[in-house]
């Protein structure tokens, strides 16, 4: 285990990073990203402080759900002739953090994936930028890209569906 006492100072009964070093900032960003990834839903508010720098984020609260009318009813299920897979069979790849979604490694470059591409588990599907750090968005299962739901360079929220994958049905994934 690395001794990090040279980067920490005690404030009251709490530990805090002393100088806002690049290492400390990256550790803080990674910790916040992990907290947001494992949270069951986004928090209403998040305050992060590192030395003299602080970030205070608030998420909008959803309005209470009212009765659904005909215009907001669930979309119709595809018919037997439809080439679109049923929504229940699609796997959603969701944003693990709040940030900006990029489809390509750099502006003007070929996107990581297109609709119709076959992908494998662990294959990079895009990039997420959060606090000037780039995080790869990877497929967590093999399949075919059925839809890309977010535009390039679009701001995205934690848990927001970004890509639909039609899973491959092999012996272990098939419903019996």
C-alpha cells in the first residue's frame, strides 16, 4: 500500500487533500465517479472540495408523475413483420457518470461504433468526459448495436441510456 500521508492533512476529525495536485484531483474524480456509478439514483446535490477548489452540483428533481394520457402512452409493440427488435430484448448501455458523451476518439474521426455493428464485451463504444477526464464507455455484453440514443458531444446524466444492444443469443444467454 502506498503511503499518501504527504498528500493529506487533518482538518478537525476529517482527512482532506492538502495541495490540489493532479494525483489528488484524479483520485477525487475517480472516487466521485465511482460513488455516482454505484448509487441507485443520482443524488439531489453533491458538494466536493479539494483544497481551495470546490464544486457544488445539483440535479433537477422530477415532477410528480400524473396520469398518462393517450399522447404519452407506451409506444406500440412492433408487429410480427417488423424488423425492429422488441424493446424488452434490448440491453441498455447507460452512462456511469454525468458528463459529455463522444461517439469518436476525436472530432472528425470515425465513430467507435455505428448502428448495426456487432460488438463484443469490453469493446469501446464511446467516451465520456467528466471534469476534463476521459472515461471509456464499454459494452458489457456481446451483441449488435440496435440504436445510439445520444448525439455526439451531448451532455448526459448518470444512468441515462446511451446505446441499445441486441444481445447475442447463445447457450448461456438464451432464455430456456
